[in-house]
C-alpha cells in the first residue's frame, strides 16, 4: 500500500474506531484493522500483562491466542516483555526471521516456529496517561516486517491508543451514570416503603454493602428487585 493510500486508510480507521460502541469493540477493530491494513500481516492481537499474567484482550487469527498463552506459560517472549515493561522506554520490537535463533527468547522462539510464525513485530498501545498493552503483528513468512511496516504499525497503534482512551473514558462515564441511577432508584424505594430520609436510605445501602462486602451498585440492584422488609 502506498503511503498516501495508507494515510487515507488511517483517517477511515480513526472514524471507525470512534464509532465503536464498547471498549471491546474498539480492541477488536484495532486487531482486525492491523491484518487488513498492514502488508504481510496474517494475524494480529493485543496482549496485556496483569499481575504477571498474559491476558489476550483481542485476537484476529488463531495463532494469536496460542502465542499469548505460550508466552504467559514461559514468562518470556517479545509481546510479553513489551507489555510487561511498559515503563522501561521500549515501545516497539521486530523479529525479522523467527527461523533464526533468538537469544533473548530461546524457548518461545523454538515453540513459535512450531506454530508457523515466520516473523513478528509489535508496538505498545499507550497515551501520555496510561498504557493498554501491546499490539502484535504476525506473519507466516520470515522477513515480512521491514522498517516501513514497523512505521505503519506505529501509526496504527497511535490512532488506536487515542481511540481506546476515548472509549474507556466513555465506558467509565456510562458506568458511573448507571450506578448513580441504580442507587437513586433503590434509595427512592427505601424512602417510600420505610419512610426514611434521603440520608438514612443511603446509610442503609452503605451498611448492607459493608456488612456483606458487596459493591454499592450491586446492593442497589438487589433492592430494586427485592426490597428488604426492614431497613
């Protein structure tokens, strides 16, 4: 793909990412777009490391989850290390030929060849405030990802990280609004049924939450379905 065409594709991608209705939808669109837009890319996925464990956030292609699982089990691999060391300053990796010995990840490289991986590249998905994991691209043939393709992946990841940050913010705001609405309805039920003040109704919800170690929103939803006989 020529760079002018790629730039147009990036503009379309930006609109497509912002049109997604959920964080997961945004993640899936990023992985699918990598396969669609990056020349030589046969599969793509997004891997994060949470409490030392590899977590596949999205996968486009069967090899992705197998590779992520393998890196998690071995605690080594380019995607795993990139996501795990997000604060180290390393933002990108590229393995031109997986058939060659890889000193940094010897066990993973050997197993990756059995998976049919010929070359790999990856870049962190991050903004100034947070990182979301690593976007990883796979090819069956060696030498699929040169420096130009690496740059293309970087551009895609930059668009993707901004869209993810936006999606997460919207998701958090919507969740907060739903929580506030549920609590408000539950308080109204308690106030009407037990003749409580607004403060007393909220104290009832909070007391149940603390005693039973249940989130306040979940307590509110239970009250809406089955109001307690005694407040």
